[in-house]
């Protein structure tokens, strides 16, 4: 019996390319909206359990019904028998859409010159037609936080959905001012500064951060007092954090830096999210006590120290979650954001567990970013960011069969798939000599 | 105890051959799902290893006295993973001083203390191909390493019975380093071809000069002086004589096709392409003429020559009959090659055996060691990994890794800190926050050669 099953399984695998082809060769080449009924699936809602033999109705960009035996009406029916519906995954830290080819500076738009440039807008530089966007969304990642890099306050990050023709159409309703917390760590192998120099620079940078912060405070006080202010976009943007209009996304990784950052934000009455947090496991208790939510990753990463256990990065999210930290995941990637589900799987296998890992790429980031009313689970009333898969999307063998973003049905095609179609059986093949 | 056996064995004179110094273990692994790769899967099966060699595969085997038994019920046993492209355990990577540096050898810069070896073992990797970097058209000779963690002599982690291999590189890296960086040929892909053809022609002349000398020498009263010896040209001559396998860093279809033509013209048959992102475009040619391609599972767009890539590359190459392996070229990725191989199931729907072959028997073929390793077969060297969950599952966790029957990784028993060597000057341990860069070393050691492109730009993602 087992043998027969295996044979069937092998056959199915062998036919998989054809299934994919059938998908891509399908009847549409661009995303289209409409009324869709995802019929008879196992629906993994994330927040309300897993529902078998359940259908999901998508209308006007939203999930309008979830239940058994929904009537299709005039909706386009998509048979999901034997398949699984999940909410679209959210990657909480990427440079997707802000770069085309990372070694070609002309195409790299995520890092502006200057140390204090909080007014640099990630949303401005999102290229809706970046090749990597099409490559990413067929993996089931429907939403990403695009984060600028650079100096102390490098810019303002923006959440985007991976469908739309203008940045505004893609905007997911969350922005945050980014801060690269002064670091006591090395930037990489080429960073050959002495320990002393690193320490000095970090201290100097900390002082600068304090000064800038005071300036922003003064700016806000003057503004609130009705004073006429000169055009000062940097302070204008920073003061939004002080006024709690925007949260501060603090990029911080080394254990001592994390502790310093906790202290630094403690007496500031602002919304704070930590990002990176590579050594979070070392200070997980402190993090939990602070109540600051954490976006961490990449999970598939080397330990930060030679003496660390080999799986330090794999296990980091799990250890923080166990201590009581609210954890979301990020790939910190550009072209390979599509690997978010695999990062999540590694976090799951090394301590986070599957259920928490799913939350870390859906409802947790939605809650951390304050957009849980619209995203992060399969619930009536939420935006229709949905994926339909042949199994667990964290598993590599699983195929993603349908993707919906804001109710738009996304064609499962991109350049990678088109090249596959063209070259699997190239014609002419081998030319006779 | 193991050490004792080894010492006793050594005293008994069990092999006075070159490998006598490296430890060989005996172990009985019971009740595993054995993924042989070449001969199907066998459930609830035992594998008996004696003195580093797989002796028996079957059911209800019993351990000879003194041989440890490991219960692997519910677990998976697969051959040690082989990475055909790595820079782990190398102190330097590039000798970027000339477009041809065939004379340098990576085995002179092997560092057995690098913790990356242990981390690779923790990902089930038992053999890595420690390669020269990609700065030169003809780089140095690579070393095939066996991950005998704890060895102090570099020679003990070199797989002495592996054939010689050499690194070649086409495209952006050599043209940037030499053409744009130093103002010498090659600046273009045309120049790369010229460097290769000129080099091989020079090697032919060199060989002739020596042949002439050698035959003259046997004549009585001959006083012909010998030609000047050149390690560089001798190595190129050895390639022409089929004594060395070329492993060529390449991306674009045109340059791959070019090297196939050059190889044909010079009668070179031992040729493997590395990275080969556009290999899918010339898959029939690669399949027909070469020993295949060793590729990334899904890396693309980090530089222009990999912009027109597809994650389906491995599947297309494989389905066109090319020997295909998945490699890491990264101290990070080397730790989860089983997962990288599994991506061929998402991108192309390969079977379990096809996917596993990409990190075992296929790279073994490309390194010329498939008669010794790369599958679980009686008579092969006992490089083995025990997994919790199927190795192609995203949730798989390697449990134990064996090289020559000796256990070098055990998730339950190993201490966290595996450093064997801590510099006395290291007062505070450095923290590497962008470990990503630590991982990618293909263009390491190049910055010293030219100032114009110095900085992060150089070392970031230039595989």
C-alpha cells in the first residue's frame, strides 16, 4: 500500500512541472480583481484555528465570508479541494523594490548619503515593476516592509503589498522612521577597526543621537507653540516619532547595544519596534521586560560570534518568543525575499514551533505594525491577501497554486518561470556538428 | 576509547599508507530509513561501518564486539553531503596578481581550526571543495577537504585520494580585477577567451620543449640544457593531459559556450561549470560535452551577469541530462545544503532521489570521488548523516555526522563553543553583525591589488 502511495506520489512529482505550466500558461497575464470563491479548502486562519471543508469568499478586495457551503452566486469559483488557504505572508524587513541589481550602483536606491535623513521615503523609491516583486509574490509572500539603510536615521520605511502600479496603490498602511542604533559590533570581515575605535565611534554616535533627539524635541515644542519654523524636513520627520504619529524602527543587533537601546527609549514616550536583534537570545529576559516588539532575521544566518553554538541564529526567534517577546520575522533580503517561508521553517524547527512561526510571518507583524484590522489572518472583513497551496507553504515541495493580494488574483508567472518554460526543452536543442 | 582503538590500530600497522594518520571509526547504525541515493530507500535498515568503510547494509545486523551501536529508529540516514564549491577553512582565497595563477595551491592555505568546518558538519556536510577565488581566468589548484574536525595538521583534513582540480573564472570578476582594475587583458569576455587560448598554446610549446629535451637527453653525449621549469605552465600542461579537473566559475551562456569550444579545441574533457546561472540556456551543450554544472539553488540578481537567472536552473540542467549539483560558496549556506537541494522540488518538481543526488553522488562525480563517497553502498567510505525528519523537509534537523565512520557532530552531546584556537590578543571577542559578508568569500583578498574599487562594494556579493 505504502509502495503504491509512493508511486503515486512520485508520479505526481513528475507531473508537477506540467501543473506549474498549466498554471502559468493560464488565461490571464495581469492581476485582476473580481469576486472569487475559494471553494472547499482547509483554511488556516491563524487567529481562529484551522477549518476543514471551508470556503472563502473574496469581494471588493476583502474577505467577505468564511464558512462551509457558501453559495457562489456570481463569483468565480476556484476549486480548492485538497488544498490549503493561508493568509499572505508578511516579511517585516527587506529592500525589495528598492534595488534591481545590487552590484550595479545605478540600480541601488535604498541608501542615501548623509547621517540624518529620516525624510528619505522608502515608498518614493519602490519600483512597482521591479523584477524581484514578481519573483517574490508567487512564493506566498504578499506584503513586505521596505526599509532604507545608511546612517543614523537613514529614512522612513514603508509597508507595501506586492501588487499595484504605483507606490500608493501598493502602500500597506504602515510607516516607521528608521534608526540604526550606534553599534559596538563589526560590520563584516572588511571592518578592520580596532576594538577601541569601534567603542569610541559608538560613543560619539550615541552622543550625536542624543543631540539630534533634543533638536527634534525642541522642534516639536516650537511647532506646537505655533512658532513659524524654517523648512527643516529632517526634524519635521523625526518629530513625527515624538508626536507618536510614527513609530521608531530601531535596528539593533549586539547584546550590549540591545540593552543600551532599551535604556535609551525607556524614558521617551514613543512607539518603538526593534529590528534585527541578532543577539536577542542573549538578553531575551530584558527584551521581554521592556515589552518592545521585535522583528528578527535573517534566520538562515551565521552566529554573530565564533564561540556561539552553530544554530544561534536559527534558534534566536524561538528563544525570544519563549521569554515572552512578541516576535515577527524578516529576511533582510532584496532578491530572495521569496525565502521567507523557509526562514520561518528553520525558526520553527529550532524552537519557535510551527504555529508561532506562522504567527511571526502573519498576525504578529500585523499587530506590531498596527494593521491587524486589515492583514495577518483569514477573517471576514480583512483585506484579501490569501494564498492557496498544495500543502504547508513552509515546505519546499509544496506548490503555491493561487495568490490574492488586496483581492486581486495574481498571475503565477515571472521571469524565472518564463525562462523555465522556454528552456526546459529548448528548440533547436543540440545542434549537430 | 576511540582514540585508544586508533592508537592500537596504528601500532598494529593497520595500513602504512598515506591515510594512516587520519582516524577511522567503526559503528553500527540501526533501524534508520536509509536513503542510499543510488539504490533507493530502505526502511528499518542497519548500516555497519568498520574501520571507516561501509561493510554491510541490511536488517538485524549485530555489532561486532567493541563497535558502538546507535539507534536511529524514526530517523533518516543519508550519505555525507558534498559541497562542490566552498571557501571554508581557507586562510586566503585569491592570488589576484595575474590572470593566470595555475601554480598556486589551496592546500598550502588550509586552516583546520576554522570553526566553519564544524558548522558545516552540523549541516551534514562531510566533504567540501575548498576553491581558489574567482579573480583570475585561471586561478589556483583547489583542495578537496574531509571535515575531520579537531585535526591539527592541515594535511589531515585534505582528502588525499581525491584527484587534482583547478579553478577557472569567466566574466565580470576577472575582467573587473584585471581589465578595469589593473588595465591589462582581460577587460572583456573576448579577452578571457584570449587569455585561455594563449595560456594553453604556451603550455603546448612548453610541453614540446620538455619533450624535445627529454628525448635528447637519452642520446649519448647530449649536452642540451633543460628548458626553464615553470610550475604555472606545467599545471596547464597537466590540464591538457587530463590530469586535472577544471571547475570554472561562470554565469552567462555565451561564456559557458565559449569555454566548451576552447575545451573541445584543446581536447580537454574534464570540465565542470560552477555557478552557471545561465547554464539552463546551453543545457544540451553542457550535457553533451562536460561533467556538468554545480549551481546555486536560487541566488540571482546580486550582480548583472546573474540578472537573467531562474531558480529552475538545476531542474532544467538535470532534465537535459547534465550532471548537476547544488553548492554553497558560502559559510552560511553550506550549513543547509539539504534545504537548498530541496528547492529543486519547488522549482522543477524533482524526485527525492534526484534532489538528494545534487548534494551527494553528483558533486562526487564532479570532484572525481564518486567511487569512494556520495552514496550509501558497501565498500564506500563511511561519511554519513543522521537526520530528524526527511532531509528534504524544511523542518529537517541534522543529528549526527560521521566522516570515515568517526562521529564529528552530535547535536545532543557537543558543547556550544567549538573554537579550538583563540588568539591570545583577542581580549574581547569580535561580533560580526553582517555575518552575511563573512559568508561570501569568492572575491576575498582582492582589495589589496587595486585601490579604485576598494570598500564594501568589492566584497559584497561578488561570487
